[in-house]
């Protein structure tokens, strides 16, 4: 039990990973704006932070990206450690940072929200409704990305909310094995991108029983990728590329791109050899001895946005 508590604490340190219209919702001003919004979902007050990019007042309909924190984290934590705002300002993207119940998500594993029956898929669906109703968000261009517990949640959104989410990008996570994986059958192709370190000490690259945090049983990185390749009817033979070893930091990255899917869908795998439970070029908030290496060979934010923006629902 003590080991379980210590591991759960490390995860938290790492990731520090009826609708109600808001009368004080931000109005166009010509500059980037950040606003914390609360809504009642299933009788529970939920919170999310919205970032509207610089110049949004003149941008017309904009795509939207959910950025989902990991277990023990908050919207503010992920905003400070993963830098999507420069991309949002440059390309006019609305960013939404939701907050999990007890700083966790019901991703199918036995997290606190899972054990309490929290409908997080419904929460994301309601956020989509709110954002489309209140801001110039293009409803066919909504995407989701996240790390760890947030990454598992994005996998679940791809499986269960394909009516809203046009693509997902998952970092340091795969798919919960016993409920989400076998029932995953979205009503449309969902392009998917997975980034995972081979020496991740929190979420095992090879899948199996997790020993940190909420635990649970998960599929491997390869199984998660193969699932989406099959669902999207992509070519089973990928185009493989070794990314340039830019940083000489002890990590290397191999890209495998599965193309030719239904409606132009695609699945991309990034295997970070010697990479840890980290976001490439993100801020390493916990020591390498505890969570492994953060690769500097790829800007994951830029790679994720370049992938997502190609797809519409």
C-alpha cells in the first residue's frame, strides 16, 4: 500500500499529468483572452478554462482543441507545462482546458471519477455545445489531446464521442483494456496519433497492469495503434521514418504513418526510444530519475496540431 501511495503521489507531482450560460463570458476585444467557466453537468459543478487567441475577433469560425491534464493535474498546470498558446495565436485556434473531478478523469480505469460514476464523456459533449453556442467555434473541427490520465481520456473520447471530435492525439497513454478497448466502435473514422516513451515508468509501453495511480489494465502502444488502423481501415503497412536526432539527449524517435484510411483518415505512431512519462519538448516538472527522459527531438505541440488540423468531422 505504501508503494502504491508513493507512486500515486509521483504522478500527481508530475502532472501539476441543465446548461448554464455565463453572463460574464468574454466578448471580442481583438486580443487573446483567458477565462475560467463553470457549468452544471449531471448536477455537479464543472470547470474549464478557455483561451481565445490574439486577433480572434476578426478570425471568423475557428477550430477548437481540448488540452486535457493528467492525473493529479489542473488546467493551469497543463497550460504552464505544455505550450499550445503560441500555436493558437498564430493559427487562430480556441483552446479549452477542462478540469477533472478530484483532478482525475473517468477514462475507464478505476480512477475516483470512474468509481463515482462521473460521466466525463457527457461533460466534453456539453462543453462542445457551450463553446459552439457562445464563441465562433467551427463544430466540425474540434480536437482533443492530453497526457497520461488525460491521454487515456482522449482515447475514450475518440471511441465514444466521434460525433463531436474530429481527431485525437494521445501522449504517454494508450487505451483502457477491459471496457473501453473492446467496446470502441465509433460511428465514423477518427484519425489518431499516439506518442509514447519505451521506458515510461508510469504507463508501460508494453501494456498490462498499471501499478501507479489508479492502476487498471491497459493495452500496449502497438495495440492502441493497431486498433485505430483497423477501425479507420488504414493501410496496415506504415511509412516509417527516423526523426533527426537533434538534441543528442539519449532519446530517438521513430514515426510510423498509416495512411489510406476511410475519408482520408490516418493513424500515426511516435515511439520515443528511452523516452519517459513525458511530453516531447514539454516542461519536465519532476526529476528524470522518477519519470524518465523528456525528448527534445520533436516539438509535440507542433506535431499534434499539424496532424489534427488536416481533419474535419
